[in-house]
């Protein structure tokens, strides 16, 4: 399962790139929402054939289940709060904006 960048994790995300930031999840409410979302993903999407097929069609040809099981994938926080801007990826680094976090699980 991906790891979450928290102050205790010691993970140093990438430097800000093209307006995106990879910071630790320090807001307890947002961290709780993220953990709840992980539970939903584990219950509904992990091993789901259509989702795996869609991911396999992307560059890298890994299924969603393979990506989700990869402990080298890190989820970080981006303080951006612009409507319609949800997050970004950079290799195995994923960042989720404050805007997306405010929407809930």
C-alpha cells in the first residue's frame, strides 16, 4: 500500500515543480480523510478487474493493484486550494491538494 508523507515519516518529497508541492500531511482532519479513503480503496478497488485493466493501459503497464501494493509510492499534501486542481504525480510521488482534501473521502 502507498505510504503517507507525515511529519513522523521523515519522507522528503520532491521540490516544488510547476506549481505543485509535496509536503507532509500535518492536518489531522485531512489525514483522517485520507486514511478513510484508503479503506474505501482497499474495500472496493483493490483487485477490481476493470480498474486494473485501465491502469495497465497507462505508461508503465502496471495494474492498479500493483501500484496500490507498491510501498515506494508516497502520498503527499499540496496546500493549493484552487477549484478543479486535485493533485499531481511525479514518478512514484503523488500529491493531493487542499482543495481535494476539503471535498472529503
